[in-house]
C-alpha cells in the first residue's frame, strides 16, 4: 500500500478565546478559530484581500497550554491534520472541517502588551500516541468556527 499524507501548516491570528470542554469520555479538548489572510490584485489592478477561518482543535498537553496562554488576537503557527465530521440535530445534518493540532508555536500577541516577535515563542507538541480524536459534541450555535 502506498503512503499518504494529511498535514496542515498555518500561521494566523486567533479569532476567539479558547473554548475548553470535556468529551463524554472525559477527554479535555480546546477549540479556537484561526484567521489567515491572502492579498492579490484582480484583473483591473485593484488590491483584494480575503480572510479564511479555520477551526482548530487541541487535545492532550496542548489543551492546558492553549487554555492558559492563548487569547483572542494572538499569532500562532500550528501544524496538524484535517479531519471531517458530521453531526445531526433536529434532522439537519451539519458538516465540520477541523484542523487537529499536533504542534504549536506562539508567535506573539496583537492584543496590547507584548506583541509582534517579542511574544512567547515555544514549540509544544501533543502526545504523538494520540492517533485519533474522540468525537466532540458541537455547540448549538450556527457559527462556522
């Protein structure tokens, strides 16, 4: 069988304070949204910009680090894998795309106090033995992250 690869690397700004919860089995999980931006010029030479929002999911030791240190506006570098899931509520199916983070580097904060490259720089890896994530019950809101 040939090998395959499911790896994501993102640098962006955190869009919300971490949401830390426990799964039905008691496993701690943290979720945040991450904004990445791209800029280009359209055919008429006008500058355009688009923001993409990514749902980040953290397990293991990363949950504690994210809960304690990561806040809205912080700049992060993350590595992980894409996971797709679906839930059903009131007969409606909802589909989710998450980046399950396996490594994180905090690059700094844009929220007052120690921004830019002077922020906390530390590489943190989650438990490499955690090969799959437990199912997560989704919140009742309709936000895409």
